[in-house]
C-alpha cells in the first residue's frame, strides 16, 4: 500500500549507502514523496526553474532519483538534469485535463 513520507526527514542511510541529510531540506515543502513499495517511490515536486534546479539536483542525488516526468510546460533545461544521469520524460497535459 502506498504511503506519504516526509522528504526532509527521509532516512536514506540504507539506500545505496547514502547518509541522511541531517537537517531539513530548503525544498522540504516543495516535495511529496510517495512510497508504493521498496522498488517504487514517486517524488512529486513543485515547479523547478533554471535558478532552483541545483537545489533539486542535490535532493535527487540524496533520494536516488533516476527519472523525472514533467507533466507541465518545461521551466528548466532538461540537459542540466540529464548530465546527472537522471532521465527526463516529457508528458505534458493541460491543467484540468485527464
């Protein structure tokens, strides 16, 4: 069953040898982490921009993010994310559409 987890306190010590951040992330209110099972976690985030993407990239590394799905219009250059070995998938749809 899926559950929501606080990103700022998420313990990454047992994930790929990464250690916990040790303090709240400045982006803690911009993320919602959904854990479906041990192999499927979904990070729902606010709208990163070219100026804020470095903060997001730090959190991506801490949380072992491998793929990003953008469902809105792009607000940052995807190359900045892809250089960190994170795949960017664009699946935009209009707000209110299904």
